[in-house]
């Protein structure tokens, strides 16, 4: 079975919910399945090592996850128009994978969540694409042939799936946000299936 790695960091649950919808979309493509993983948190001062498995949710990502995946979908909450520090920290540690070409030619996409409608979703998605381009990934977005992209009142951009959590940090996805996340998963899975033959 061809696997697409759905890798994310989530604090309030919104990004984790997007990840699960993306994984559902991946699973709708015959012969492709999703591998859900998360990046560990970082802190300015570390007193103890992070446990090898988080208390809940997806396991922490390992180097072999990148080697074994045939595609990648990367997600992060937005922090001042950019990816969250744990995602950036993880990406910054991929020198060996960059040098060996682990991700070269693999389909990839990105997703995010913000507290406000204009809280930097698109700049976050674009900033997450830059390191993936350096790794040689083939980047995918969401085309306007997806009807929800033209009428969403929440998240959803041509650059990737997204969610607007609002002032109350509500992780509940709108119907359009969920549909667009699944569409992104299907799109990555379909190309991954073609290039993995």
C-alpha cells in the first residue's frame, strides 16, 4: 500500500481535525493510505526529554516516516503569518534528508488554521512550501474546480486547506473547510499513486 505522510503540529485541535479530514480524502483513493504523525513541541528551556509517544493523537514523526512515505502533507497553526516554531524546528533538522534527496519528486501539500479570517493563512501556507521546494517536492494546491473554494465563508485557499477557528479557538470545521481538506487529500493521493507506479 502506498502511503502519504500527513504530518502536523496542533495546539487547539484545529490542525489535527484538518489532518484527519485530509487523511480521509487520501483513503478515498484506491491503493493509497495515510500515515498520521505529529511533530513534538519545543521550548526555550528543556528540562526533560519529550516522551517517545505523545499522550494523545498521532505518534511523533521519525526519520523513517519520511523515507517510507510516497507523499507528504504538512500542517501547522499560523503564528504571526508563519508556521509554528515546532514545525520550523523540525524542518530545520532535515539536513541529512535534504542532502540524500529523501523527498525529491514526492507530491506534497500544506494546511493551516488561524484565529481570524485574515490572520495570515496564505502567508503561512506559502512559507511552509519554501522548504518543501528546497527538498524537491512536487507541490499541489486546491484548484477552483472544487466548488467549495468559491463559496467558503471560513477557511480554504488555492494554496492549501485551512480553518478559521475564531476568537473562541473553535476546532470545529465548517462543511466547506472539511470538504476542501478531503479534496486536498484526494489530490495528493491521486498524484502519489501515479508517480509511485
